[in-house]
C-alpha cells in the first residue's frame, strides 16, 4: 500500500498508526531507535518536525519503506 505524505504532521500520524498496529509502546520504539520518548510523542502528534535521520530510524524500526516520486 502506498500513501502520499505531504507534511510532517501526516508522517507523524503514519508513524503512530503503524506503531499502534504493531502493538508497540512509545517507550519500546524510543528504546529501539534511540529517539527520546518525549520527542517521539511530539513527532507523532506533528508538534516536532524531526531530522531525516530520525524519520529513517523510526520508519526502519516500524517496517515502513520510503519512496520518492519526481513531480512532473
């Protein structure tokens, strides 16, 4: 399934929904990725834009692949 993400708020919601689908706590994900749990909460709620590296670590831990599509 592909989903177009246009904002850090939408990406945060995707991360939260996937984490919940995996029945993983924020504490577990934070521990796996080295992301502070408080910051993870803010990222999921769209209150804190993260670095690309942080998004990659979170997506990797959650089994989310990133695809880039060139605009025409």
